[in-house]
């Protein structure tokens, strides 16, 4: 028998990336002069899509959003 499909629930099962994700955003935002704590991120922003999250903290410029997302990925 040949396996044609393999489903894997990675995040939260094999690995938990929540802390690394939050830490990366917090650091990228700090470089832009925006301070949020881990607790604030967990309580209010965890699970929120990036544009919504950044919009909620007052970042509306698409270029700044791209820069923050790019830097977050570099840090991650």
C-alpha cells in the first residue's frame, strides 16, 4: 500500500510556536518604538490575523505593516 496523503497537526501538537511568534512580534514592534507585553499579546492579540492585530495597535500604513511582518519573520 502506498501512502498518498499524510495529515499532521503541527502547531500545538508536535510543536508549540505561540511563544516564539509572540516574542518575534514584540521584538519587531519594539524596534518600531511600540511596546506591548507578552501578557498583552496573549490576552488580546493571540490568534488575531496580523493586519487586524497591527491595525488595533494603531499601525495602518501598509508599508509599515510589511516592514514589521518582514522583521518578525527574520526574528522568528
